[in-house]
């Protein structure tokens, strides 16, 4: 069995510096590693995130295509979704889903970053009775 001890997504995008600025200014990430074709960011809480430029000869062909903008949701859990939403509004971030509470136990909203990545900003809340049985103890 493979037993992971950490995880981080890597998005192939066309603009590393815009990604770096967006995640630093709005989400508190800082650079852990950077070269001309890859940047690795880490948040104060330890969340890691990588960005790779497309068509890098040092990378396998399967990593060459840029992110197309669909099929991925990058969720970031926060302690206070309302405060995060207020910040997103103040900063005029691209809010693509308004703040709402879901019966399955989330209060969340979604923003889109400058490279087209959807970020689901999530706070865990108590699920309704209907969904409580779905959670594993």
C-alpha cells in the first residue's frame, strides 16, 4: 500500500508571477522554492501549492499542457467563511459563487484566481440531520 504523508496540487499555468502575487496578497502564501519554470508556495498553516509553466523540456509530456479551467476544485478550509467572504469582497476578487451554507456541513463561497483556478473557500459547519449519517466516525 502507498501511504502518503503529505499532499499538494501542482497547476500548470501560463503566469507564475501572477499566481505568486495573488496567493501571497490574498491567501498568505509565501515562496518556498522558485525558478524560471516552477514556483512552490506554502501557507503559514502548512498548505502547499505548486505552479508549473507549460511545455517545460525538463518535465514529462503528461505535465506539458496548461490548466484548462475545468474539472478541478481547489478547496481551502478556513475558520470563518464570513470573514473570508468580506475580505474577498473588499479586495474585489472574482467571486463566482456567493457565500452560502450547505446541508452537508459547509459554509462556503468560490473565487477564481487569475489563472482560472476555482478556489472553494470552505468552513466546516454542522450538517443537517439528513447528512449526519454520511460522516464516518
